[in-house]
C-alpha cells in the first residue's frame, strides 16, 4: 500500500486542520482574508501562477473559479494547501503544484495572493453562446 504510517498521520493532521479551519467564524475569515489584492496580483505573476491557472483563474489547466473548491473559498484551507500539500505526496493528486513554505511565500504574502484570487469571477460563456463548440458537441452527440 502507498500509505505508510507517517503519511497516514500527516494526512489525519491535515484533515483535522481542514475541519477546524472550515468551522472558523465569519469574523475570523473576514479578518484573515484582509490581504491586499494589488500586491497579490503581482505575486500571482511573480510566482507564475498564471502558467497553470490562467490569467483570470479559469483559462488555465487548473481552474481556480467555478470549481466549488473550499481551498479557494477559505483562507485557512488555502494556507494549509500551500504549506502541507507537498509533504503528503503522493496522497494528494495536486503534487504538480510547487510547495510554498513560509520561507518562499510569507503568511502576509499568501493572504495577499488569496485576496487577489478571491477577485476572480467566473466569466466563461455558456456553450450555446459559442456556435463552433455547439456544432462540435451536436455532431459528436449524433455519432
């Protein structure tokens, strides 16, 4: 089995932290998400986040908006993901994303980055608004 006792313990710690973080009060969320989106935008570019997540969080290989992921909705989960994820490889399928320890991205910078990501809005057009795509899908459905 790919899960040794150490990884199992770390996974339980991360899950417990995620449960605790998801029960944080709205006031704590508001205070914690007080990062600066302008600085966060620069960090998003400096760390090349756009190379996987696109320039608007929905045009890259890994969408940030419209997924319903609690990681981009909750600051504490976002921080846990940035910090602890790489230590759990291969348990988490997102190990292709670089690890961001505090020495690489401070907590203040992570809050700024989170604030910028929270400005993203789902802006993808409906399938029916893209005639070429609608045609391809209709053609595929008749096969």
